[in-house]
C-alpha cells in the first residue's frame, strides 16, 4: 500500500506530482524527482529505513537541576509581592513568635507573688493586697497576650496564605509558558515520546521518562507542595523558631545552670531528627518518582486502549501497574515507620528531660540560688521552646518537600536539551554561522541576537544532504542523506513505504525538529536562523490522528477560528463567513447543518459538556482550521491526501 505526504501552496489549484518509484535502482529507497529550474539542478535523495545505523553521533546533554533552597522556594514572587506580602508576613510571624516567651515572664511574676505570701494563719492586709495586686496584674497581662495572639495569628495566617497563593500562581504560569515553548527534542528525551515497550516496562521501576499523564500528575502534586511550603508552613516555621530562640534567651538569663540541665537532652533530639531526615529524604523522592511513573502507565494504557485490547495486554499492563503500586506502598510504609519511630523517641526524650529539670530546680531553691518564680519561668520557657521545636519537625518535612518540588519544577523550566553542533556538510549560498555555547557574562545587559525576519516569502523549500535521527534513538537514522527541492506554488507528493520517513520529513519541514547533518533552506536561507513567528505565519501542517487536532471546550465556531492564531490574527476577529467557507472546504457543512445549534454547538474539550467528535471529524476540523489560517505552504500527513484533493 502506497502512503503519501503532501506539501503544497494553499492557493494553488492544480497538484503536481513529482515523485516516482524507483525500485529497480534502489530496492529500499525512493528517487524524488523535482521540477527543473535554471538555478538548481536535479537532486536525488534516498530515504532509508530506521534500521540503518549512524556512527559517531554524540548523545544529547541536558541541564543540571538547581539545588533546593528557601531562596529558590520564594524566587517566583515579584519584587513588589516580596515587599508588600512576604516582608510584612515575616515581620508578623516574628511578632507573633515573641508573645509566648513574654508569657513565661508573667507566670514567673505570679508565682513569685504566691511564694511571697506568708503562710501564717492570719496574714496581714498588706500581704493580701500585694497578692491580689500581683495576681490581678498577671491576669490582665495574660488577657492582653491572648488578644494579641489571636490578632497576630489572624494577620499572620492571612498574609502567608496570600503569599503562598501568589507564589504558586506565578510558578504555574512560568512552568506553563516554559513547557509550551519547549521543542520536540525536549519532549522526546524528557517525556519518553518515542519510548518503546521496553521503556514502559522500565517505568515500573521509576527509571524511564514520564509521559504527559505523569507530567500532569507531577505538576499538580509539586505545585501543591510548593503552595503548602511557601504559605502557612513557612510562617509557622519562622514563628516557632522565633519563640524557641526567645525562650532560650530568657531561660539562660534567669538561670543558666537550670537551663543547661533541662536542655541536656536536646542534642539527642537533634540526632534523632537528623537520622529521620536522612532516611526519609530518599524515600520521599522515590515515592514522588514512582507516583509520576504510575500516572504515566495509566495515561499510556488508556490512550492506546485499542492496542492493549487487540494484543490481550490487559493482564500485562495490570501487572506492571501493580508492581508500581507495590513499590509505592512499600516506600510509604517505610516513611510511616520512620516518622512514627522518630515521633515516639522524641516525645520520650522530651518528657524525660523535665524530670531532671524539676529535681535540679528544687535543689537550687533549697540552696537559695534561685527563687521559685525563676524556676517556674525557666521551666515554662524550656517547655515552650522544646514544644515549639517539636512543632517545627513536621514543618521541616513540608519545607523539604516544597523546596524539592520547587527545584524539580525550576528544573523543568530551565531544562534544555543541548544537541551537538556540526557545520553544514555542503556549502550554502548564504553565510551560515554556528551558534556559540552559552557562557556566563559579567554584564547583566547582554541580549540574544534576534533571528532573521525576511521581508518577502516565496515558498521554495530545499533539503541538502539531510540526515536525521530522533534524539531518543540517535543511532537509528530515519532519514539518511536526503536531498530534494520543493518548488513554490506547486503541489508536491512525497511517496514511500511505511517507515521511510515521510512523516518525519513533514515534521522537519514544519520546524518541529532540526537536523545536525544537512540543511533545510527556505527561499535559500537556513530555517534554523529564521524567525519562528515568520515560519508559523507562512507554513502550517495537518497531521493524521485524533491527537493532532485537539478539541477545546467551546463552540464549533470558536474551535475553527483558532486556526487564525497561527497567522498572527485574533480568533475573535474571524468572521462567520470565513468559518462557513472553511467548513465547506473540509466537507463539514452538511454535518453542521444537521446540528440544532449550528456553528454555536458546544464541543466537549475532554469529558465535559458538549458533543464528542470522532477521529474523522477531528481531522476535518483540522483541515477547516488550516483553511482559516490560509498559509502559503501547507503540509499534509498521510490519509489526508485524497480528502485534500477532493476539497482542492
């Protein structure tokens, strides 16, 4: 069965076939014949199967993700948000953290008042008045502290929640903008777009790249982790640390010896928590990776459910997913066991150190070195300090997860796949400069050079000694030493058997991939140095498959009008007459006429309200969008050629 890929001028009316089969001379290749021109001679090229080998191809390299840190966690806030939200929130946390230490001073005063009251059967009126005055003053101070704590708690919580929301909104926007700007090489290498069945098997062990479903699960979970860490968790951490440090200062000023005795078990607590963090950190990272891998497996199986059923692979997919869930369960049980043992040991150590504190405090009172009020103040200060220190432990886990999530997402934003550069294999009619690797500059005003935006567009395409292999399989070239010329204002067919590289060639012409070897020239200029907006305005493509034409939640008119965006127009500016003409070209007019709401019929964008489109209707919708866009060069995938010719 012959399969075809088509490139044409969208305003041309007569297709011109320029490909013919040459099995006698090239058993596994196809000779491409071009229209002769005075400026270019006939060029012959071959398309080899992907089983061929390519030697001396270095593997692509990727960026190293940033180191998790608190600075990185809040790096998504704008300077204005840092000044108006983050700074007031930090100040309010410090003020709120100073309320509890002052309470220890009030408790010490009230206890001294009780201790100074005489134990005689008939105390004097002055002693009674002094006790009443001291207790009454302490009660008023405690009420004021309670009101202040309530007020500062409300203000602090509100400010930190706002800070976290603004932080995660900016993070989501940054990740979305970065991912939508990634090229296909990044998706192939980082998301396993070209992964084989073996890659799916490896995913169960968390080693293979994640797919689209895994990326969405990873994005949702890690943005939630960043939100939790940069909102109340950060504010409470700062508040608890302020309370702990202030209480320790008050305790050491009252009685250094008693404070040292009470806090002698703190090093043991630090050691316990250190072991806990060391053991839990790798398990948290493994659990996150396994969860993303499980989402990838589900997404791949659901997307290719017909293939899974056809090959009776339901049990295989279930076993692979079960192994992932078993590993997630094992890692989760290990985390729960670590945290449970850590909490139990920490509580036991905390309670044990106060036993020795009361014993030594009574000894100091009997020796007259400290008053009962000082002992109580030191005791409560140490109690509040240790309790706040204990409350920071789960917050440390939240912050650790948030910092790791922020580093992962920033790694996604900044990750780039660096393909090795190579000079063109043949001379060109224009001066071609190889890009220079990025280097850190001392100047902050450096800017990248803009690409070329030609004033005119003719539409001549030429491939010179083009050799291409997908980044995920650099040793298996799909195209090998292909040279051809595609004239402007003519319809050109590229014919070949399955696996000969027709779809790959179309992707290269549309700019989805760039090749290390050879050149792709547009109007005798290398497309690598042409402006992306210029290429999108003049070149468009329609691939086969339902995934190539996404349907968005909205009316049929709005979905078709989206095709104008690629040409630099706004979708709302597309007139109904243009949409109707596009539907006539795509042979959707009769189907639309049978709809009750016509062009205002609501389409389902993925499980919501609206009607669902079949695979064929999606392809017709893609052709209608291409008609609205009206590019100078239109590249069609296989199975769309007959329909295009009928419409043309």
